[in-house]
């Protein structure tokens, strides 16, 4: 602890807490890395307090561990769902606290230690967590090299907690300490699912579930889990290959690959999608269909369009009370997540205005840097 404290004493301080507003959530990481480079945050030991309807704790299945540890060159390789764990693999983020709205249940509440490192055979970044969130994406490995450990906590933050006057105990239980980054996704307050409207006339989202479904292992034995993950990896790879073929050729008319059972199901679906796209006068978006399918393995994405009153109460009451009980963060990142459909476009500006108003009221902040309006990365 003395070493960590000494390191933190050498850090510089922002005159006022900066707020960076991005559109795509993974763009927030560049500002965390910039703060590390500017010695406003330590190279190791950062806590990320992450308010979001989605954990964003996946890993790109093709990302290598050496890429995760390559500094800023990692940034272009990330997407909205997989930007946090690579920062933990690089050693920068030591603790992640995911605060979720009541309708987001991708992880069970509680705290766990997760190891992240390189698969010894492939060098791909993997974790040792056996939770369904990771198993369904074939991201588990019992053997890891270049291992880093990080603490991950999932907890529900809701209006009920503040109503029941339990917010003080709740906040104490989280034990948020310096140095930490406050990270808020506006879809925490109202959550869309963009895939529900994708070819909805043919019920696409529901039809994808049996194609992409994933069955958890019968027991927690490492060998059992490894076999399940290997099967899942083959299934996901075959699906990716099939949709890649569709993206290139737009049909299976001249397909010469294996005509497996999975191929036959996808082929039937492709016929329906092609007919519906033709009816709509457009070219099928096969990668969007594949992306939608990848969210169907454990029941689908969270979806809850909040009322204006619900939004106002959550932000101006619950969020504001909660933030007043915390120490001030080093910096704040805010993600709009509206262009991809996760925060309803008709609500996002109001939500953003209310959140920024609360942040300015609680903390001594700079004027928000609206990065989403100016995509030039600052020096």
C-alpha cells in the first residue's frame, strides 16, 4: 500500500475535473489513456466506476494479448462491447464496478476476481471466468500467460435504493477510492435494443435465437467447461464464416462449403431475409443480422424505454445523491450511445443535459468536451 500511495503522490492534478462526452463508448478509453500519459492517472491501479445498461466486458475473440498491451495502438481495435477488459489486461484498470439499471442482468450481483491473459497456444486474450457472459462467447481458458488479475463488481443502482434510504450503506459497500474514473453511458437511464427493429416483419430477432443459442455446461468441472467452449468456438466460427460469405456474395447460390445442419438453418433464414430486404427495396445487411444473432445466446439484450418522469427521478434524485456520497473522480467520461440505437435518439439530448447539469452541480468541473461533435483526438 505504501508503494501505491507513493506513486499516487507523484501524480499531477487537473485544475478542474474534465468531462469527455463521446458517441461510441469505446472512444472514452482514449481519454483515460491520455490521462495516464499526462500523469493524471497512474499506469496501474485505476478503478473504473461504470454506469451502463451493458457491462462492455467482452473481448474481441481475435484480439491478441500483445495487442491489448500495446498502448494507444490498441484503441482502433476496440468496439463498444469490449473496451474495458483489454485495459485490465494491460494492467491499467485494477477494479471495475459495473452499476446496472434493474432491467440489465448480464451478470449476477457480487464481487469476483477475474484473471485475464494470453491463451498459450494462440496468444489470444482470454479470461478464467466461467460465467455465462464469457462462456457464450468462447472466451474462457483455464491456461493463461502474462496474467493480470482485476476485481469486478456488479451491482444494481435503482430509484428503490434511494427511496428506501439505503444509498449511504450501498455507497459505503462499494468502497470507491482514488484514483478512479467515473464513466456514464446514457443508455443506463433508458435502454433501446436496435436489433428488435431489424427485419421485424419476419420476426428476425426471435428467429436468430435457436441459430445462435448456447447451452451452459452441466457442471463447473474445468474439462467439461473446456469442451463446451471448444464446441461454442466452432459454432461461432462457422456462423461467422457463413455470414461473411453472405456479405460477399449476397446468397448461398454457389456455396461450395460443408452443408452442415447449421448451414441449412442459416440458408433458410437467408432466403427470408433476402425476400424481406427486396420488399423493402434494400440490400440485406448481413453483418447486422450476424451482430443481432450474437446477442441472442443468453436471452437477448436489455430493453427498457423509460418514461420522462423515470429519467428525471433517476438522474436528479438517485444519481445526484449517489455522486454526492463519493469522493471526486479524476476524470469523467460520458457515452451517448444513440447512433447505434442503445440510447433512444428522441431522449438522448434531454438525458445528456440532465446528467451534465448534475455533474456540474456535484463537482468542480471544466466545461464538457463534446468529442462526438469534434472527432479530432486531442494531443
